[in-house]
């Protein structure tokens, strides 16, 4: 450990600084393990309230339903290219491939809900922020599928529809807060 006296010659020339007010400086590389206590007062991270996971999930479920067909129909109303495939997808369940096809809307709706929840947690509100944080918003099990070039062929306006949906969710959020 370096003692305050080591720095005395340098710091004595600075006005209004008492050497007794300076902490010992740990240069051992052991950090907190060497007995230092973490800062508490004035630490900005300690002032941030924890994110309510339920609030993020509620924000992500933009229709407040578990019906993926209703969510797909809403995306169709929002003019998502290819959303009709989500609403009127193949409903056969006789083979594994038919089951996969049946669940096309389910994963896309879940992806959008997760992306909305991520935006809520991160405070992402503007279209520019969505663009800048696209990889963060799509992070997780949906990232490869959403960023796949074939997804952009099926749903070329997906980012734009998502940005509008996000703006609508923030507007609803702000209205509900204003009403309280």
C-alpha cells in the first residue's frame, strides 16, 4: 500500500487538500479483496432503482394477451410485410415440419415482446436509439433469426414497425403515469 506521506510532496502544493483526507492507495492489485470497502455514499449506481421485471414484461406484451394470433393480427394492421403469413399460417400439426410452421408467429411475437421489454429496461424510446441499439434489443435467442437476411426478405419493414410499436407503448406508458 502507498501511504499518504508518499504523495505529500506532490499534493502539498495543491490548495485546500489535506493529506489526512486522502485514502490509502492500493497498488497490490488485490483491490476489494485487500480490505478496501466499496464506495456507498455518492455512488450513482446505488441511486438507480432496480428494474421491475413484471413491469418490463407488461410493457413488452403490447396487447395484454397471450393470444399470438391476436398479436399477429395487430402486426398485420400495423402493415408489417408478411404478417398475413403469421395470421393465416399453416395450422396442420401432423408432422414435425407442420408443427414448426404452425409456430412461426409464436416465436416472432415472443421476440417482439422481448425486444419491447429490453427497450423498457434500457430506457430506449427513440427510433434513433432503436437503430443504435438494435443488437442489444435483439440479443438472446432471437438475434440470429431476426438478423438473418431471409428474415429481412419476409419482413423488410420489421424495424420500422417495431419502432412505431415501441413509440406507441411509450405513449401508453406515459398516459397511464399521467392518469395516476
